[in-house]
């Protein structure tokens, strides 16, 4: 607020910014260290469930940083600086490797559930990415179709050619693609005409407002319809209440993810949860849709 009081305070603003960038540099140095050790960067895992049967449709890997001095950091605290640094490639490989090792563990237990990994837009600018992913899949002996890469549409504004080629290569390998935060980007619909994807994830902001905003409800309904028309899966993000779950089921939304079902959990908890969900999954004999 001081910066508003007059020209003399510009210096205050600048030094704050310098402090922030010094802090980011420190953070990046610390990240380098974290990427070399094995216990600081951990994945939290959150299942998505089929709204008709309760079966798990997939599990999303969400990165957390157990920082030795700063405590637990969320992606919002460090992803942006990582994306703008030279460490993005190392970071991306690290997350993919951890996620695939988790999925390989499930496969050993007979759980054939896909794992979803969030990719930073900028990592799609690296033409080496598909080869690295192919290596990681081979190393962990995870079939390509069991990996889902979540990308956000905003990615896609610049350097379309490289990105399209990287995504097309990944897809030809059999890796699945999901559009994350669908509806919040600038070019969502154009994106779908350029790149074949497998899944749309309805952004949480629409799910939250569904009950009291006809506009938000219309966006969810339209996204579900679009997904059906294009033959894509659709997953609603950030479902927190039974009302939201039922409204989504009524709209024909296939799957949902959110605190109403599960909060993101540590890797050593997820196997048991998946096993239980698979055991308890209802056969889809009582359609939730009135017209079903
Ligand atoms: P996202 O991919 O859209 O992930 C959903 C976010 O919503 C996660 O936050 C998740 O913990 C949170 N969430 C899930 N269910 C609920 C709910 O019912 N209510 C509320 N309020 N929140 C819910 P998180 O883990 O903090 O991640 C934030 C974002 O950071 C992610 O958004 C994703 O874009 C990014 N991210 C996470 N992990 C990675 C990663 O490994 N690499 C990259 N590049 N980005 C990542
Ligand atoms: Mg995501
Ligand atoms: Mg999302
Ligand atoms: Mg979101």
C-alpha cells in the first residue's frame, strides 16, 4: 500500500521486487539440491471416480515440496519460477519418473489405473520430451496408455508448431492427453481442433458456481456435451459437496475429482484406497440420469 503514496515510494517497490527475485534465485538453488536428494519433492495423489459406478478412473499426481527450512510448499509457491528456469527439464523428468514408479507399483499389485501428470506448458517446447517419456515408460514397464498428460490451454498461444509436433508424437506413442482447467484458457476450442485429446477436465471455478450461477452451470453442461460429441472423457475438478456430485451426474458428467471424494494423499495410502474403490464399485445398472 505504501507504493500508492507517491513517487518517492517507487524505491520501496523496487527493493521489494529485488528481494522477491533474490528469494526466487535462492529457491531455485534449493530446488537444484532437492532434485538431487530423494525425499524433498513428493507426490500427493488424488483419485478421480466414475460418477455412475464409483470405480476409480484415474489418479492425479500433484507435486509438494517438503522444504527443509520453509516447510511444506505447494506448487503455487514454486512452479512459476521453475517454469522460467533452466531446471524445468530436470524437474519434469523427476515428476514423471516418480509418477511412473508409483504406477509401476500398482501394476505389481494388479491395479491397472492410469496416472495423470501435470505438464508445464513450456516443457512442451522441448522436442526431446517424447523420447524421454518413452524411456521412462520403458524403464518402469508402464504401458503408454496408462499415462495421462494434463496440459492447460494457455500453453498453446505461442510456438504452436513445436508444441503440436511434441503432442502428436506423444499421442502416437499411445500416451493420453487431457486438457486441464478446461474453459479458463483463451483458445480452448481452437485447441481441440488442432490436437486430438482424450479427456477434458472441467475447471473447479465452474463446478463451485454451478448451483447459483446459470452461466457456470451452462458452461459445465456444454463442456459435458462437447466431450460426448467428440468422444472424450470428461472429469469435473474440485467437487466438494454431494449436491455438486449429483448435479454433475445428472448432467451426464462421467467422472469427478475433489475433496468430496478424496483429498490428495501420500503414495503409501493410495494403493489401499484404489483396491477398495475397485472392490466396492457398483455395476452401472441403476443409471443416475433420469433419461438414462
Ligand atoms: P490442477 O492440475 O488443476 O490441480 C488441481 C488442484 O486443485 C490441486 O492443487 C488439488 O490439490 C486441488 N484440489 C483438488 N480437489 C479440490 C477440491 O475439492 N477443492 C479445492 N479447493 N481444491 C482441490 P495443487 O496440488 O495445489 O496444484 C495446483 C496446480 O499446480 C495444479 O492445478 C497444477 O496446475 C500445478 N501442478 C501440480 N503438480 C504439478 C507438477 O508436478 N508439475 C507441474 N508442472 N504443475 C503441477
Ligand atoms: Mg491437473
Ligand atoms: Mg485442473
Ligand atoms: Mg483447476
